[in-house]
C-alpha cells in the first residue's frame, strides 16, 4: 500500500500525484517507469513513467492523463488514501553522458517523463534545449520546472495561445539546421509526434532517443503486449526499453498495435465516467 501525499490537477484531464514509495524512490533513474494497480483483485496494471522522485523523503511523483477506467479511478483518490500496488523501477535507465548540445522535445503529457532526463543531461555537463509542445496554452505542463534546469526553453502550441504557433518539429528542425547542430536529441510524447521528430532529425543526421509507452500488462516481458519492431527485430518495451534509437523504430507498426484495444478502451472510459459522476467528454478521433 502506497499512501497518496498530494494531488494537483494540471489541466482538464491531467493530474500530478506524489505517493510514498521509498524503495523505488531510492533506486530509480531517469527514464524508468512503474506499473501501478489500484484494485488488487480486478484492477488492470498500467505503466506510468516516473516524473520525479525524492530519495530522502521516499516519494515518487507521477503524472497521468485520465483516458481509461484505471486513470479515472485514480484521479478521484485524495491525499491520505492509498494506491494498492506500485511495482518498479522498471525498464532501462536513459543513457546519460556528456554529448555536448542536447535538444529534448516533449509533447503533451510526455513533458513530465522528459523532466528527469533533462535534469540528468544537464547534470552530465550538456547544454540542454527543451521544446515543449501542446495543443493549447492551458495544456502546457512543467514549464517552471523545465525553465529552472534547461539552458533554453521553447514553448509551442497548435493554436498559438502560448509561446509560438507551431508544431515541435518547427523549432527542432531549426536547431538541427543550425551550426553546430545538436549532438543528441530526445523525444517523448504521442507516437505520431515522435515519428515526425525522428523524420526531422534524420534529415540532418542527428541521433534521437525516443521513449515508448505501449500497451503493457506484466512489465516483465512475459505477455508480449508491448512488443515493437526496432531495426527489423522484435523488442519488448518493458525490458528492452522503454527508450530506443528513434531512427530504428517502426512507428507505423507500433501505432497500429496500440489501436488494437481502442474500442474496448472507449467502452470502459464511458462506463467509468458515469460510475464516478464525471462529466462526459467527446470520444477521441
């Protein structure tokens, strides 16, 4: 049992929670994730990347979007209540070294798991530029945290309500075309965003690491639900990743697999909103 210490709503459907998990807090490294379960008998297991941790206080910070039954149930829990099971840290840590100039791109909720990577890249002596992208200004998260540790921060929104009106690939392409160009880039966000970040960096022969958040069940490589094709080989995100060379990832195949349970997800999402008394929201396209 892991006690919830704080909860904050970052946007309409995005929440930040701090929970007690001392063993995980002491062991975790940038890029790793947990698997969380809030109903020990029937609850599903969902992967969440660790957005921050305090090893002295023994706490984890997680950020999640309410898109399915479990995240909706988690969103209504309050400080003082508990999360039944948290397993971690899982996955391989981010490869951190002094590359030189590093550009880190976060889209939507992907900005949260990008934060510890930015911290680690900066601590290793890199010059770090962060690009945050969101549909609208109200959905921009972790701005102050990023501003405190990055050398440069660029905010872009689809509608221009915050920062520059552009996609993240706009400033990313400009940095890649610069002199000197980035020595490394990192992208975390929706699969289609990472796909086009890869295409953008490929034009300039800039390496890119991407963190994949696929369907997971057990988190140990046994179920095979998180398999992806990387460099023509089958890999399992939970044990081989979650980070891979973006130039080798078959994004189209990954996105096809992630849509396999879309109908079921929408069904449970609809049911859970009614059960919890939450307002109905339009289905995603």
